[in-house]
């Protein structure tokens, strides 16, 4: 594969990630509304700890996981901000 073909593949993946991001944020907003209606805090640190542990176990790639963990933590932070 040449550079242009690889970039086209990245573009396709980015388009999929964009759609998934929008869907995730839509659901995050619904979670935020639920939490507000039930007077629950936005941050659920226990849920985040469990989520990170489960993702680490499932990821199964010690080299890439630190990058994924940063990505995941960023997603969690963005979701919390959007819920507010």
C-alpha cells in the first residue's frame, strides 16, 4: 500500500469514529438528564474505575494500551463535561 491508500483508510476509520462519537455523546446527554432528574452526581468514580479495569483486560495489548487509556479517559472527561 502506498501513503495515499493508507491515508484513505485512516479517513474511513475517522468517519466511523466520528459517527460513534456523536452516538456516544447523544447517550451521554441522556445519562446526564437522568442523573439530573434523579439528583445523582455526574461523576461516578467507581464506575470509571471498573470501566478502565475491564477495558484494560479486554484490550490485551501492553504496547498500545497506554494510548487507548488516554483516549478513553479523554472520552470520559468529554462525556462528563457534556452531561453538565
